[in-house]
């Protein structure tokens, strides 16, 4: 009963990423423009894939899922951040805070699994090209994409349930620009160390297991590419894989740095900087990485624009 009486916080206050100085308004404008660029590029990428029948293949189906995940991440974080900065009202209800945690964790986990699925897709395409359409039929692809979403959702349900099972009886001020699990847990007046250790172990598993699949897939791809008799075949195989490897490097680099560090080494300033990286910068870069060196996407864009 005493524990229940301590849980009195119904609204949180987000300190945000910026204050109201002229310099902060300039930096906010840069972040907002980057967000709009990420939003536009991902929507355009989805439209290109939908418009061109030649892109209705497993690789682009998975890329469309990646764009949907990036859009979900940005739409979860950026509108509230912008509204809080522009209106000066930094209040966020417990319900909206829980929704942010749920969606951010779900998308983060789902993207881990999806990148592993995409690596397996490239492995089958390069190492077993004659069986590709059998092994990667639409039913299998749909199940893999659904499993990625469900894996992320399972983690997010557990995280939200645990975070709001703790009592919050201290200051409601969250030193962040959205509700992220570590930032909210700092406000709890209970001992959260066991949950934080379990969350750390879960993050290790969710990052390293998909990463192991990616490494194994590309190791096999590299062996096959080395054995290819023609330079043209090697170049084509490497071109189709290089974009994915670039995205994997960006995503896993930021994720490992963010979620696999011990609680004692985390600081609010570092958490905010890393969050900007994976909520805005990566969603902006993903469609660019997959489009710039991709002739099929360039051709489809020209066709859609009528040029």
C-alpha cells in the first residue's frame, strides 16, 4: 500500500534537446530540417518501390519495411520534441510517455532483426541464386518481416510493463527530449538495478544474435565472391551488398554504443546525442545509402518523374 501511494506522478516534464536561446533555435532548425529530409526521403523511397513493378522483389520489400520503421521512429519522437520547443510546454502525459517507449523500443528491436533478415536474403541471392525464388518466396518474406516486428514488439511490451511498475515519487523532470527507458528510470524511487541488468542482457542478446547472423551470412558471401571467375560478377555481388553493410555499420555502431554500455557510464548529455543519431540521422541516411549507388532505384525515380 505504501508503494502504491508513492506512485503519484501522472505527467512528466521533458527538458528537451534545446532551450530558448538564439543559438538553440538555430540548432533546432537544423535538426528539424534533417527530420523533414528524412521524412521526405523515406516516403519518396516507399513511393518509388510501390510504383515500379521491377522493384517488387524481396530485397525491396525488406527495404520498404526498413523505411516504415524509420518513419515510425521519427513520427514518435520528432513531433512532440518540436511542439515542446515551439510552444514552451514540456509536459508529457504518462500515457504518451509509455507510447513513446513502446514504439521506440519496438522499432529498435524490429530493425535489429530485419537487418539480419536482409543479410540472409543477400546470402541466398549470392550463394544460392538458382534456388532464390523458392527459398525467398513471398510467404517466407512476409513471415520474416512479421517475425521482426513481433520480436521488437515483445521486447517493448516487457519494457513498458516493467518501467511503469516502479514507483515514481521524486521530481517528474526527464532529462531528455523524449521518453527513453534509462532517462525515465532515473526518476524512480525504487531500486531498478535488477531490471537495468536484465535490460542490458536483453540488449546484448538482441544486438549480438542478429549481428552473428549478419557476420555468418557475409562470411559465406565473401567466400563465394572470391571464387567467382569474372570481375563483373564480383562487382555486381559486392555492389548489392555494400549498401546493406553500410547501413548495418551505422545502425549497430550506434546501437552497441548506446545500449551495451553499463548504467554507471551513461550520462544524460551522451544519451541525447546518441538518440539524435538513431532517431533522425540514420533514418535520413538509410534511403540515401540505398538509392545513390542503385541503378534500379534511379531508373524507377526517373520513370516516376517522367524524365
